[in-house]
C-alpha cells in the first residue's frame, strides 16, 4: 500500500504519523507552503485524508481531489468534514468513537471538581507562599449537586454514571427521551438548566446544537450554576457566556473547548470562577494510541475491501 497517497491535514499524533509513513505515501499538508500547487500536483494520487476535530475537509478540498475515497478522522466529531459533499461523491467517512469515552467523562468530572473546589487556585496559593499567612477561602461542595447533561449518548451516559458516584441527581436533555435510564428528562435545555446546579454539554455539534447554550439557558442556570463544556466550542454562545460570567449572572465555567481554537476570549483570563483547558479531554497516551489504531484500522479495511470499523458515511 506504499503507493497509496494519504494526506494528513495537521500534526495530531506522532505514533499515527509514523504508522502512516510506514504504510502509505504520506503527505503532510501543513508543511506545504503553496497548498494550491501541491493539490494540483498530487490531485490524482491522494486517495485518503486523515483529519481531526480541528481540521477536516471542506467541499473545495474534496472537489480538488478527484481520486479521494475515504476521510478517516482522528476524533469523534466530524463537524469539520463536509458530509453532504462526501455522500454526493461516494466518499467514505470514519471517526474514533468509544475509545475516548472514558477519558472525556473523567475530565468532565475533573473540571467540575476543579471549578467547585477551586483546585487551580489552591495550587497557586501554596506555590506563592500565601498559605503561611492564612488558610485558603472556603469552596463549594460537589456531592449531592444536581447535574444536568445535554446529550445522553456514550459520553453523556459515562458522565452520568460517574456523577452518580457523588450522589448527584441526574437530569438530561436529548432529542428523544431515553427509556429505562432512570434519570429525569427535560424536553428543553432551558428547563434542564432551571433544574440543575451543574450543566454539562456532551452532545454532538450539528446545525441544531450550535449555540444550544445561549443567554436564555445561562440565565436559567443562574448566578450559582456552573457550566461545563467537553463537547465543542460552538455549542456555547461564547460572547454571551463572557457577559454572563463578568456580570455575575453565571456562577462559573469549566471549559475544554472554545469557538475559535486555539484563541480564547481574553476576558476569561482574569476570572477566578473559570477553569480553562486546551482541548485535552481525550489527550492521554493510552486513548490517543487507541484512536490512532482505529484510524489505521479503518484505512486498512477500506483499501482491503473489508467493512469499515466505525463508518459515519
């Protein structure tokens, strides 16, 4: 398969990059100074694209590669890929579900604890030497708080299971009510927010879920409520969130994702009631290796004429 051209869109994982290099004719798109010239030169040899949650393939790129057969994404989310264009042209699309569920759910709980118990500030308090002059301020308990989850899929369900370990009542919103889950269902996100102390965004990003957390939802969550996002940045209306936090209408936010990554609103940097992470929910050695293996497995299955492991399109 060394003659098969694979276009890797950006740096994402050294293990994956090395394995692709061994098996295929790998092109690193981010190293090409003249991308249009590169695409014209290699348009007939590239048969696969490897992208991730940040960089996928838009309609123009897909049209520029007439021999393209498959796009394998090193992520669960495929919102950076023009799925409509892929369906139109018969291009297959895969992602990496399941293998990152546990890590993402773990991090959601970590964000909640870091925010309510102010762990980042406690660490800075000790390092700065301030502890010698007095105890740190009291913080907020997590156990027993009501947790509302937007999207009760694999990741949402895993977060719910963990939060139950803290004796937290679980509420949720999803497109349809889930039978036999034992959690309280709310038909709108506003009602969910009104009845939750902690609101966790864990749904897929679609046109319908873009800015699913808007000003109305944040106001419903209120000045004592906290917002956690381990989904995608555009799930939250970021400008309205900044206003709600700075005006005291929202109690706090724990964020792993942002609307214009890697750019983060500078207004958040000076706030004590936020915890900011650089999109690392699935970023463990173990999970990223499993994700890479799944990308490789899907490519190998496709070019061998076998069923794909995790087909989206």
